């Protein structure tokens, strides 16, 4: 049995470009343990986003430009694979036909009009929201956003969820999480979000519960539409949850 440290290394090697090397061979057990630690990866990415924004604004850049730089840094650190998943998922949902046709569109290797429009909209929302959070000095909110979005991945991989294909990332991680891991991470996300908005400690937990519930609904719809879970759907969930959580934390500000 691999140690928790090995699982964490695998999670970082999968989900970031950081110079860590995971095992040469990965089975479903090790994949499941790595996915259970995906929110830990979010802690590192969120910290980097907060630093990029702080440096940008301290250097005199506008909050919007700082938000764009933070989004760009996040895309670089994650190889852009979540954005690719977002585009593929949008194109798959936008096409007609059975699940086989949708999966074919998603695997085509090019972004269609639905994918391009979705990426543009989600990135714009993320950049503007991050910039506004930084302008309001809500650094903790910025740091916890990637944690919240990666809790959605753990929730998506709960037992009972089938993969859309016998091969690929989805086949490794779909259905690997017991009810315990998702529940624990939801509790953690709610707890740390209390500090996201010091003036309104109730807002963060409400946002977490709302966006994760919406992420579960969207994931369930994608699973039905595509005949199962795929890595693209997980990436789309990360990007959309980040954008929605950022907007939610700004409401009423």
C-alpha cells in the first residue's frame, strides 16, 4: 500500500506542472487516493494566485489586470487541462445525438463555438472576480477558491458513478470515493470559508454549499449526457465552480 505522501505526490504530478514525479504505473486504488487529496493541491494553487494578485496590485496594476495574470498563472500551473476539459464539455453538451456522438465531438481535438464562448465567459468572470476580491483585500477568499473547486472533483468521483469510457482518466477515478472523503472535504471547505469574508462569516459557508450542490447537479447531467464521467467533465467542474464561488463571495460587497 502506498503512503499518503505517495498519493499526494501523484495528485500534484497529475494536477499541476510542478516538478514532482508520480509512479510509472497507476491503478484505481492509487488513483482514488490521489483524487481524495485534490483539495490539498488547491491550497497550493490558491496561495500562488493570492501572491500573484498581491504583487500585481502592489506594483500598481489594476485589479482586473491582476486578476487576468492570476488566471493565466493558474492555467500555466495546471497545463491548461481544466480549460481544455471545459471547452470539450461545452462542445459535447452543445451537440445533438446520442452519448457516443457527444463523446466523439469531445475527443475531436479542436474547440468548437460552444467551447470557445464558454472559455471566454468563464475566464472573464474569474479574472474580474479575482481582481475585485483583491481590491477588497479578501486574500483568504482568493486562496480558498481552488480548494472549493477541487472538492467538487472528490464529490464527482463518488461511488456509483461510472466512467464514460473504459480508458482514460475517468476510468481511473470514477466511483473511487466513498461517502466519507467527500463529506469530510465539504466540512473542511465550509469551515475554512468562514474566514473568506470577515464582515459576513456566514456568506462563505452558504456559497460553498450552494456551488457544490450546483456542481453535483451539473455533473449528474453530464454523466447522463455522456454516458458516464470523464476527465473533461472534472476539469469543467473545477473551472465553473471557481467562477461561481468567486461571484458568490462578492455578492453584497
